[in-house]
C-alpha cells in the first residue's frame, strides 16, 4: 500500500514486495528496447542453452556407459524423411507384380544384358558456354558417350538419327541466361522420356581440390528410389551406365534421392584402413528435380504422360514425396 507523508507518496513494505510475486519469463528478451542490449542478451542466452544441451548430452552418455548392455535403445530422430506420409506405391522387392512389370518395360533389354548403353549428349542451340562445358564433363562421367552439336535440328529429327546410329539413350542440356536449367533424358528407341529441372550446377573448376577422371568404368549408386515412379526413374538412370564396373579405378557415380531432389556426385574413393574411407570429388555436381515422365520418346504435342508435377495440387504437405 502507499502512504502520503508531507504530500509525497512513499512505498510501504507491502508495496515493495509486490513485484517479487510477478513471474517474468527469463527467456523474454523483448522487454529490452535497446537493440544492442537485446542482441547481447540473446547471444548470452544462446550460449547458455548450448552449454546446457552439451551438459545434458554428456550426462546421458555417461549414464548409458554405466548401464552398459542394460541401457535402453536410442530413439530414432524425427526427420521429415522418417515422418514421411505413407505412399501406396512404395515398392516391395519381393512383389511379383513389380518384378513382372519390370521384365516387360522399355529398359528390360538393358537389365537382361541384351544391349550395351551408348549415350548421345547434346545441348539446345541457344545454350551458352557453361552448358557446353557441362556436356563435355558429363561425357567423362558416362562411359561410351558422345557429344554432338544440335545444329538447329529439332529433337524429333535427332531421335530417329540417333536410333539408326545405335544410341540407346539421349541426354539434352537446356540453358537460359548463360546457365543450365533443365535436362531431358530419353531412352531409345521406345522411351520413356524424363524431364528434370537442373539446379546447383558446379563444374570442375568451381570445386575445391577436384581430381582428374580416368577411363575406368565407374560404379553406380542409386539411393532412395522407393516408389513405383522412383523405380522407373532409377532404372532410366541406371541404363546410362555399363553393367560391369572396373573396381580398380575406384570411381563411383551417385544419384541420391532426398525429398524428391536427386543429387548427382562423382567421386574417387580410397580405403585408408579397415574402417575409414577417403573421398575425392571428380565433378561435376548438380541437382535434378523431376518435372514430368512421358511414355515413348520426346513428343511435346501428342505425348502421353505417366506423371506430371503440378505444384499447387501436389505440394500440399512437406512430408509427402513421390520418388
């Protein structure tokens, strides 16, 4: 309570103890109006939270060490991939229907070793210097591939000529504003044709400590192509490379699918000891995002599409993926 003495208000003990009863959150830094003071308090708070987190981690580690075999199993971390929305088209390796369909699809002759891959790589006529360099560097990644200029030829004319010359696959790099922005992969002679958005392109000169490639046939690694659509894309990518790699060369080409983004990497590996492996990137590197999968060879007017990416209809959840 307040008392008036000589016209002035003084604080009584009850009034002095009143602020102690109010609870002000310790982490509330918005009460600091000064921007510099608020930033300083935030840094201290963040550092303290980091220390507390490390201390808790060490406590759990020592507790698990004391319990030994009786320690409870670690909880699986919650990630977007682990909380993925269930997809009915997820493939079971033992599914007879999937096996039968794959025996009858357009890539079956490759997987039955009836054909050897021969790849034609080209770029659009309006493509700039970086697109052409990417074509030449892809040629060193994909064995038995050749680079040819388009020379103002439409793809409908290029595909029959490539089929006559024995090519089994066609890769087209498209570019805009001096940068590659799309990739088309067409399996010859009967398709399918996949159109990808191309991003995050880095050529060899842009990669630190990039190594030199050799003529050894690379190993192929395909990760996380789990749905029926993902299997089709994985088989299309696998058909670009020969069956039997040269393990002596220790080259590996990786297509890693994560949240429908396909990351391309090209490495050379070396076994340092029984547990550690060293990697040297050989380049190039880029990221693919599937836009459409078309039956048969490329036909922009009358082609039949198996799958088309529709952003506003399909991207309804961050945990829903299609590959």
